[in-house]
């Protein structure tokens, strides 16, 4: 199974707009990929849905239950400070702890680190178009 970490912006885009981020969530639902998350990534998604998009708590709770049931949660043991944004470092920690093959994001601060410790850091479109992903999923 392919280990994948999604940045919080990918989860939020999947919920709000669909498109490629939602296609990746559906791959997890179908069992083609294994998503990993951490407490910090989960908290960031929930905070943004509440504060930026003004979702009521009941809607945030329902979306969280749906998303986090698709993921395996890891608790990173080591802190990473290789990215400018501290929140992005939390995503890197999750990917390293999960031994992820892919970290999928729309964040330029993370994308410029590709590859990071043998983890491909790419956009949702790049992931779905990737020949390597297609070969692994067959």
C-alpha cells in the first residue's frame, strides 16, 4: 500500500471544492492508498474550517470524522525545522514518521523542498498524473 500524507490545504480543498484533492480522498476510500495524518495536521484542518470558512462545529465534527476515519494517525517523535512556516514543519514531521512515499500539497514552502528525505512533495495534479503512481497502483 502506498503511504501518503496530505497537507491540510489538500483536505480543505477536497471538502470545499472537490477536484483533484477529492479524487485523492476517493483513492483512500477505495483502498488504493493509505493516508496518514497527525494530531497537528488534523487540528490545522479543523481550525481553518472553523475560523476561515466559519463552519459550525457540527459540520466540522462530521467532516473530521469522515476524514480521520480514512487515515492512520502517527505521533511524530522528532521535531523538524527545515521549512520557513512552522505549520509546514508539522506536515514534514508527519510524513517522515509515517515513512510516506508522497506528501501532497499546494503549498510552495513545501513544494520547493521536493524531494525531502526520499519523500516526493508534489501537487494533487502531479500525483494523479504521475507515471510512478499509476505503475504502483496497478
